[in-house]
C-alpha cells in the first residue's frame, strides 16, 4: 500500500524539536556576540528604584538580601552588580545576607570582585553576613537584636566588631532593604521588616508579575525586573554591564518565539483548509 | 554557685569569665545531647496516641508563643509601667527561640545530607541498578564538601589559603557547579520555545486574546519594542503635555512599552491581587489546621 505523502503544512506541524532548539541556539549566540545596542525605554518601577537609591546619603547603611543561585544567574547577577555599583557611587555602606546556601558564595565572591575594582573596603564599607537557613526567623531576630542574631560575618569576625555596622542594634537602623531573589521572599520581608525601612525588589522576570500589587500599595518602592530591568538600570547609571549584553539575545528570542507561534498557527490553519478541501 | 548567679545575671554563657565559659558551654551541649538522646527511647516506648499527644501539645505551644508575641501590644507599659516600651514580655524570649529554630533548620540540612549519602552508599554496596551514578554522586559530594569546608575555614583565616585550595575551589565552584546549574536552568528556554510553537494555538476567542496580549507584552518590555515605537514609527516618548488634545494623548500612549506597562499594572496587578488574597486566606486556614494538628500525618 502506498503511503500518503505529507503536505508541507503537516511537515511543519510535525517538525523535529531539535531543529527548533538549533534555531533558538543560533539566534541567542548571534545576538549575544552581535555589536547591536538598542536603548531601552526606562520603565516606571526601575526609575523609582533608581530615584530611591539616589536619595541615599554617603555612609547610609543598606541591607542586600541575595537569595539566588546559579540557575538564575543570567537575571540576578546583572541586577546585583548594577545595584552594588550604584550604592558605591553613592558611597553607601552595605551588608549582604543569603538564605540560599549557594548564594552565600556567589554573592560574596561577586561583591568581593566588584568592590575590589572600586577600592571599597571589606568590614569598613561592606560586609557579608553569610547564610541563614530561615528568613522569617532571621528577620525577626535582626529586628530585635541584629548583632546577636547574625553573630559573625563570613570571615568569622563578630558582627559588633565590624566597623561597617558599628552602633547598629537592629534592622531599623538601616536606611533600605534590597531583595535580589528568584523566590517568594518579598512577602516575608514586607511582613517582618521594620515599617520605617523602605524595600526595593529585584526579582526574576517570571516573579515580577506578582510584585506589581506591592508596588501599587507602596510596600516596595521600586523594582528591577530581570535582565531587562538590569539593562534599564545600567542605562540610567551610564554603564554597559551584563544586562545590556544579555538583552539583545533576549529581545530577539522574544521576536523568534512570536514568529514561531504565528508560524505554528498559520500551518495549523492551512492544514485544516487543505484537509477540508480534500474532504 | 557564684558562677551560676553570674550566668543568671548575664543571661549568656558567652559573658562568663574565660575559664568557666568553655566548661559551661561543653556541659550545656553535652547535657542537651544526653537529654535528647535519652528522650528518643522514652518516646519510642510510648503508644502512638501518646506520641501524637506530645507532638500536638508542642506544636500548639510553639504556635501560641509566636502568635502571642506578634499580636500582643508592643507598648506593654500601659499594664507594666516599668517595662521596656518597645517590646512585650514575650519579646526577650524570641531570640533564644529563634536560635533553636536556626539549629533545627541546620539539623534538617544535616539530616537530608545523611539520608542522601546513606541511600547512595547502599546503592553502591548492594550494586543496585545504575549504581555507577551513585559513585559519581558520592565522589562529587566528598570532593565539593572538602573544598567548600576548607574554603570557609580559609575565609575565617583558620587554615591557610594555598594555591591548591584557591584553584581547586574555583574550578569546582565557579567553573563547574555554577556553570552546570546555569546550563540546566537555561534548558527551560528551549522547552518553552518548542512548547510555544507546538501548543500555543488560536482555538478560541479567549486563546486569541491571551496570545495577542502576550505578544504585546513580550515585545513591549524589551528594547526592540521601544525601538519599533519611538525610533521606527516616531511616536513621542514620555507623558503627554498637560492640556494636550486627544490625538496627542493617544500618540503618547500607544507606544509598545506604554501598552506593556499598562497591561502589567492595570490588568495583571488587580488579577494578581485577587489571587494573592485567595492564597492568603487559604494559607491562614492551612496554618490554623497545622497549628491545631488537624492535618493528616501528625503522628
């Protein structure tokens, strides 16, 4: 029995997924290395984030909660780098805390590298408080008694011996909290941190949709959404960082996905018409 | 007796004189171990109903403590004028309770690690199916743990950071673990692309609206959207000037980034808020059930 040949539309609908993977891979690599720079339109949440940090005075103390691991590195690393760059520009002091075991090392090494380039002194202008296994407990503890909750930094120095937090008794003594995270840690910070300390948020793109309610209510003062937000932030800072480099590939990947969705629907439509014609 | 009085007065072992500190800390740790190790056989001898009663009582008291500390008025001085106005009478107990929770959290990590190693050791010893992967896991685990512990000790300047440690940790962490983890997660983009092509079909009005909105947001949030709107089409960027006519206002608001932002803030945010209210109420109900040990599985 002769096998019925497939139409071009049927072949399109049944395309081997490996071809799709290849197309996306080539697209990403091409636009990662292509020297195209498209300026972003600054979104209101990013502008608010920037304005909030601009209000800081030299010496103000900021808590950065860094809870991301390598899996979301492409989005959270550009955010954290841009935020630390801005804090250093404002000569603010900052401390980092992680509730993700891997993030303890990633954020510490990242901050060490970025601060070394600008001559920021560990212990004097910044410090890393290491890994805490339970964020709710840690925040409640820091609100009551920060030195006794954290006890020592990643280098084993007692917190009350660190010049960067000299005189700090509680989280209320901080000027700002910045949550860089791919997880649902934001509601915890909102619920348990002191109400006088503003919160800024750096989620991955997939988490950002949930945070617009908190932005509306003023419970967070600004938001950098994924690598796209990082690119906007780098643009505000006037630097070319990872966000700017990643966004080309992301932009054209979005276009490719849209094109292929349209293509898939077109093939489905044409296939239906053909089947109808053939009875 | 003098040391005990001092301990009670200072409320901390670490504020004792140097000589007594180590002794007392050791005694406390050993005492805690003996107490808990002694409790396990006692609990084992209890009938299931008795064990359940103990778990229920401890769960209820722990929940009650945290809830009471949170909800009792902060300004306790209205009732006890001499007390600290920034905290109620339960607040000083929060810190030790939180230390206990941190220790339980750390113990859970240790327990998980122990379970993982035991399972894979058993796989290797009994040569179960695919036991070769278990060897890979155990070797990776031991190597990574060794270098990580040494690296942490070097950060605290307890051991010297030699070139072997520096290079070894960097190869294992920066150039292996981080890259593998990032690569694993990035595979999702390929699955999404394939799934979008195969499954995102316009079969109904709702699906069409969803697809059209998704496309607008996907293009609007990336720089390409701004390029298409403001550079290619020449639409005006930023807010329309005050008193501008209708056409100017429309022109200022139909850029793709503006539309994407409108969808996110005016359509997405209210829907998310409704979902979060639902989740919050559900979470509260679940918390009460857990607190009162009404959930199944409390034994």
